[in-house]
């Protein structure tokens, strides 16, 4: 390249394109986000922080808590829970269908984690299959419906973070709508994490199982670290 | 300094014509850079020491958590960003700008244009960094990674950068050869890069913040473009100037360097959005693709360096710790840190090392291992030319290299390994979370030794620069004193006075009548 102007134009184009991609596009796509109505309720999500939590956010910013703590929950995939909502008129047939599938698909293990049963049904499990693949859940729901029961699938987010109880699903853009500044953090060097969860994504994929508060008031033990 | 003499004669043989690299030992060119460079470098050396001291204070939290527990000023969350910013804004950028001004003047075969402007700007810059670092320690950080300085500090930095850029572009415009050398491309692009990303980030995040996670996208874009692309542009531009100069053979090759330039600015600027970020999936996907493509310029840099260094008589490989070794080691560190950054963008790998010490390890390798080493090598090489006298303690240059090299390997290496160990435990929900942080603890403690080595090395660096500044100021003072004491003189006497003063300033007695 012979000319300074050409270098300048080359750099201008390269940076301009990436500016359009990672500055302009996010502002256009995410900058206009609004509260969304939560399905089957009059709630909206997210709602702004109450005053005390807002002050907490400023304490978080001033002390650089994001240097050691993250606000993101990661998710490695999803699994399905099968829930029987009504045992129907022939509970023994439901139990037989459940047992047949159990021995077919999971001969070596029970997939139940909560051994709750439907009341007055002669022992029909409420959650016959938990954390199973979508195909198996589909087959199970169909078989239960064939013997007169009502069943539905709940989609559950899985991953180490979720199993540790840090959230019910991965963090999404809406969670941070009212944060200023947004401080996701990129290092988990401290023992505490703020937990965030919402009913919204749950509702988008199935009825809520366990709901958590959308906002947890921020508080932080003085300074690191308990290890 | 020897290769310099035979450089021009060797130069015409290979792929880069001699006209593309203009070297001149004419001292007025060097002398014109003297004051601006001294201001930039001495401030930078001071910030390097301060930044490393703050880093050490931060890492002490992991040795003795209650050490600074009662002192909010030294809370980890404040000291850590203050240390990072002192290193990046305090050392890296002014050192890079100083070296850039000198390279532009040398390649243009012209004296530095508007030499007073960078002097003012350098003072402004260092004052801005001081404002920013103090504000972070007092709890007035903006909360955005690598953009923690509050508005006042950022405005000073921005203004100072523009002033230095004006002087650099004016010097570039004075050049006598039309043809550009590869260093020109990298350094010119860096001049455009910083004001653009810095103003964008400050406007969209601090002045008129956008809503929600768009902030995250912009912050990641800014951080990657500054830490990876800007440092790479300036560091590689400098390395591509000094490697052929010190090796005494041309850059291998001009066209490969052109290729690196294009691919680096095209792909590198798209990196940085992690897979885990709560952003639309297309962003992290685009970032991962860009990271995979960035592998191309990174490998090309390795090839250029290896081929340029390979044929050098007496030690393309062996190293005694002179500036040449600095540049070689720095370039190798760049390749390694870029590979680490690319690995982080790969979803499968990031699932393990995300949120661990691996990320900080990469940043430390980029800032300390690559940029600081290349810059200190370049400064050791150019400062004697600029000042007109040698370094006061040339042996410290070698000692510094032998402190930096193991220090950086130990510091960045143990953080990276600790990060992997931490990530293995973090990914297993049966392991208690505290176990995952404890897994990295041992490595952090080992790494602190490395940090101490680097700190010692930086002290040596600062010693050389400060003694040099002091010597120069003393000589200047003496000449002024002599001028003051001298009797009101006849024209011939005042001419001899001017000559004395010129000698004292190291201009070698060249006096305009």
C-alpha cells in the first residue's frame, strides 16, 4: 500500500463494519426492549428495582464486586419432566404403563427424583419421569393419555450452575433491563453469587415448577473471601 | 547497535526494497523527539511500577484475605481494576504512542512535527490516568470493564490522544518517501482505532447509557478492540520495525505483513462476545467464527517472526537479554495469548474455562508478556539514540529481561493452569463451589512469585529511565546556569554559548549560525 489514505480507509471500513455489528445492531435489537407480560397472569417482567436494591447495585459498582462475582447463570442444555396431572379412571393401567416404560427405557435406574404420588390414585406417581430426553417424554405422555390419564411435559434447564441452585435457567437479556451499569462479571473467584431467575422463560416453555423471586435484594459480606 | 550499520547494505537483497524502510541516524530527528518521549516514557515507567504494585496488593487478598479488610481503598474489587487500568492506560498506551512518534519521525526522515503538542498531551494524559486511578480507588468507577475511569479522566485521555495523533499524523505527512513501510499501516490504523472505540464506549456506556445488555455487547467490543486489536496493532507495528532492524535482514515478508494487517483488523475486531453472555445467539456465533479466522493472522505473525529471526548470525535463537530478545519474546507471547483468546471463544473449551482465572491469564500475558516486553525492548533500543548518550546501567537491561521472562511465564502460566483446574471443578456440580475457588488458590500463590519478578524488572526499567532523565535535566540546568552566569557577550561569545548548550543537550555541537 503506497498511500496513507488507503490505510486509513481500510482501517475505517474494518472497524466500521464491526462497529455496525457489535454496537449499532445491539442498540437497535436490544435497546428498545420492553417489559413483557408473564403468561397466564397479570404480572410483567422484568420490573424495576426498589430503591434499596438500586443503592445496592451502586455499592456493587463502587466496590468492583464484579471482579470476583458473576451475575450470569449458564445452561448446558435442557431436559424434560413428565407430570401426570390426573390419574384418570384406571390408575392401575397408568401404573402398569409407567412400569413398562420404566423397564424399557431405563432398566437400571429410576428417573424419579421426587417420589410424590397423586392423592387417592392408588400410587400413581406425580412425576413418573424426570430429566429425560424430549423423545422419551413425548412417548410417555402419549402412552399415559392412551390409558386415560392426563400428562404434560415440563421443560427444565440443566447445567452445573442450575444444579448448584444458582438459577432456574440461563440468564437472558431481559434480566438486566433495568440495571445501570450492567455488570455481568467474568470470573468466579468468590463464594457468593447473586441469583436471578424469572418466571418468564419458564412460562414460555411450560408451566412454572418452582418460581424464584425475580430480584434478590443485593447484599454482600464485607470483603472476600471465605476460603 | 551493530546490526544498524550493516542493515542498509543488507537490506536491498530480499523481498522488501530498501526504500521501504528508511533508517537514518541523523541526530536532529532523534533530538526532536527527546522531550515528548521523555515525558511519555518516564510517566509510563512510573505507572508500570504503580500498576504492578497495585496488582500485588490485589493478589495479596488471596494470600491473606483480611489483610486489607478494613481499608475500603484497597478492596480487591477496587485495586484490581485500578491496577489493570494503570498498566494499560498508564504504561501501555503512552509507551506505545512514544515509540510510535519516534518510528514515524525515523521512517519519515523528518523531525517530529509540532514537538510541543505531544509534550502538553503527555502531561495531560498522565494527569488523566492519575484522576482515573484515584477515582477507582475512591469508589467512583463506572463499573465497565477496562472503562472504569470516570468522565473527567476519560475526557482528558481522549483529548491527549487526539493531540498526540495530530503530531504523529503531521510527522507522517512530512515523509520524504511515498512508499509506506508495514509498521506505518499498523500504527496509522491504531491512531484511528483508539479514538473511535474510546469515544463510542464512553458515549454509549457512560455519557448516555444504552439500556440493558446492549451495554454488555458494547463493553465487550470495546475491551477486545483495545486489549487485543489496539495492542496488537501498536505492538506488531513496533516489532515489525525493530525485528528487521536488529536482525539486520529484511522483514519476511512484506506481503505476509500486509496479509496480517488486513486479516487482523477485519477479524480481530469481531472477537470478544462470550458464548455464555445473555445476548442474542448470533453475536457469540459471529464472535466465535471471527476468533477461528483470527487464527490466520496469528499464525502468519509467528511465521514472519520466525523467518525474519531465523537467519541471523550469532543467535537467532540464543539470547543474552538485549532488546532483540525482548522483541522476540514479546512476539512469541503475542502468538500464545492470541491462541488463548481464540481457545476461549470455542464453545466446548469455554464451557470449562469460562469464569475462571484463564481469562485474566490471557489478559496478563497480552499486556505484560507481549506489549510491555516489546515496548521496553523498543525503549531500551531507541532511548540512547534519542538522548545522545547511552543508558546509565546497560547491564540492567539484560537483568530486566531475565526477570521479566520467568516472571511472565510463572505469573500467566500459573493463572492459566489454575484456571483450568478451577474450571474442571466448577463444571462438576457435585463439587462444592468453594472447592473450585480453592483449586486455583495454590496456583495464584505460586503466580505471585512471578508477579514479584516482573515488579523487580519494572523497577530496573524505571531506574534506567529516571537516571537518564535526571542526567539530561542536570546537563540542561548546567548549561542554563552557565548561560545565566555568562557576561553579556559579543556575538562571537554568544555563539560559543549556544554551542555549549547544544553539546549539553546532546545535539553533537550542531549550531545554526
